[in-house]
C-alpha cells in the first residue's frame, strides 16, 4: 500500500510550455525504472502550470526517488525551462484506490 507521496508544482517559463510538457511526458520512462515508485503522474494544471504526483510504500522509496534520475533531470533543466524552482511538497496518503487492489 502507498502511504507517502510527493506533489511537485512546476511553472514553465514563457514560451517553454511545450518543452516542459514534452519533458514530463518523456520522464515516464525514468519513473518506470524506479522499483520504489509504484505510482507516478505528470499533470498539466493550466497554460503554464504543471505538476508531478507520485506515491511510495515507504520513506526509503520516496528518498530514492528524490535522489534519482527524474529529480536530477528536473534540476538539470530547471534554469532553462522553469520560471522558478519546482515546489516539492511531501505528503501522507490517507487512502488510495489503485488497479489490482
């Protein structure tokens, strides 16, 4: 069961919205390689606002994700694509409905 999560808000620089969208769509390949990340979504909330939501069974999975390839890619692209640094919010999951459960 997933009990912990992250919600990361991302604001694209003007004119970089399509690149941010492509970057987040392509990041699914990195998420699929993370055994400790069973739930991962990239989301578009508005014209320039994006988010990533992911969930984990334990703190070890969340910490591995925070030091993994997606986090590194976000850091590498931040100054080029994002209006400000992504806002990383740690959260506790109270209940979840997932496929196969």
